[in-house]
C-alpha cells in the first residue's frame, strides 16, 4: 500500500520524493515510462495478428493510465523540489551564530 507523506516529513530528510518514498516513486516511474506503454504496444500488435478483442480500447486505456500516473509523478516531483528549495533557504545560520 502506498503511504502518503507530508511536506514536513520530506524536510526531515527521510529520502522521499514528494508524497512518495524513493522506492515507490522509482517503481511508478518505471511502470509509467516502460512497462505500461510496452504492454499497450504488445496488445495492439497481437490483437492485429490474432484478431483479439478490444484492439483499440486496451491501448487507449493504458495510455490514459500512463497519463494519470505521469501527472501524479510530476506533482510529486514539484512538491519535492519546492520542499528542497525551502529547506535550502532555511538552513542558513542565524545572525547570532554568525556574530560569535
């Protein structure tokens, strides 16, 4: 099960990518970029050769799923980058620390 994490957990340095852990993000990205498009192409090709049903519907459905996953991953990446940029600006030492 995918566990969503807050921006505060990202800032704590637990190696997350937005709302997903790095491992979950990598798996979803691999599915979105490699596995699902390959499955769609496989079905489209085999359905033409073997006259399988739903020759257009299955690849179209897979494309919609890939688009959705891509959007979710993009949002996750944007949130991660935002948290990283905010963290970069809050890691400066306080003025009192500099005076000492």
